[in-house]
C-alpha cells in the first residue's frame, strides 16, 4: 500500500476527530468491492462486513440520541426519524461533509464512472467507517464520532420532527439543474409575537416555485421547498 495513501488518511482522521490504533481497519472501511475484484489472485478485504456492523452501531447510536432527546417521544415517531437519519441520502451527505470520497479505494471502472460521488457507495463507506471505529475502540467512541458528524442533522430532525430534508434536496437539485441556489423570502408574518405564522416563498432563478406556511420560518421554508421539488421533478422528468 502506498505510503502516500496512508499519510493522506491522517487528514481523514482529523475530520473524524479519531486516531486509529489499527489503521488497517480504516483502510478496509474505505475499500470498495470493485477494488478487491480487480485483484482476484490477492486477498484484499473490502468494506461490506464493516458496513453491516456499522449499520447496527449507527442505528443504536441514533436511537439512543432520540430516546434521550425528548421524553415521551412515541415509538412510531422514533422509528420514522431513525429511518430518515440512517438513510442513504443523509449518510451520503455526512460523507461529503468530510470529503470521504477522495479517500475511497475503488476499481478503475467504478472510479471512472463517478463512484466517488455515488450516494450508495458513500453511504456504505460511512457506515463501514463507523464499524471500524467501533472495532478499533468501543461503542462509546463510535457513538462520539457519529454524534459529532451528525450533530446538526440530529438536532434539526429532533427539533422539527421532519423526516425529510427538503431544503437540502432542493439545493442539490437546483445546483444540478441550474447551477444556482434557491432563495427564500418571507412574504407574510401573522399573529401575536408568541403565536406567529410565517408564509415563505422560494425562488429559483427569479421564478417562484413553492410557497409554505408554518409556526417558524424554517417550517415554512421546508414546506415551500417541498412544493418546489414537486414542480422541478415534474419538469425534469
């Protein structure tokens, strides 16, 4: 294994805020099956087993966060929020936050086809990294890494109860389709200070695509983004 690659993993460890005792666990977590398949005569462990383990560790850590965050949260609500937080789309965004794609070991064909940006590959590798941290240390250390990397999404999901991040999805779609970001404008505020209702519109390239109402600006923005997504997806199809 090239020394330059091992050296580059120090940067990833800084992003994780965790230093591996056994760096081979991290390497395995970053190794896609396509990389192993290109060397059939050589045993190169890939990350599927660590992904399976990491999925379980992640699930426990997220459920513990949900359980402790809000007393009396119903099991059905916890299940809905957990399903969102451990979803491929959320994990892929967490992976992109720490630029995990640049450290992946991919086969030449997978690399050439944009594998470093593929949602499934990134999400699976992120779970594998969580599994690697668990094996290298213990559950508490793995939970610390998970909680730190997912803090904003955990807090936002618990606070709003939304099991889908429409704003982030809209931002990614508008960048892909138009190379621009959506703009949110508060067009109305009604009610007393302690019981206000906000109306927000979202614009893309100056054109209004969605409108939403909510008890907070964020809730109204989320609803506006959901409406805009419906229109944009209909157009793109």
